[in-house]
């Protein structure tokens, strides 16, 4: 898979209504996970792990777009040399 195809696939995915729905629902779940509800250290670790995983998913689109932007800037810099 070419680099262009790699990013194009993700950019297409991010425009899909299903992606937007997934992100909305993921945010809702993330918002319900509160450390205040933890009764003990085990509960705390469980909430912490869940929040970390959900946060990775919530930031995925931004990370892909940032990677693409950096790649384009590197390509532009190489073209000017």
C-alpha cells in the first residue's frame, strides 16, 4: 500500500457518517467514566485503562491528519532543495 493510499483511506473513513457516530458514542462513554465512582484501587485502574484506550481512539483522526501534514511538509522541504 502506498503512503498516499494509506492516508486517503483514512481521510475517506473520517468523512463517513459511521466514523462520526463512533466518535460521538466513544466521547459519550469517555465522559461517563469518572474516577469519583471508584471504590478501590482496582476500580481506579480499570477506569484509567478504559479512559486511556478511549482517548487514543478519540485522538486517532487528529494524529493521522498531523502525520499527513508533517509528511507533506517534509515533501515540500525536499522539493525546494
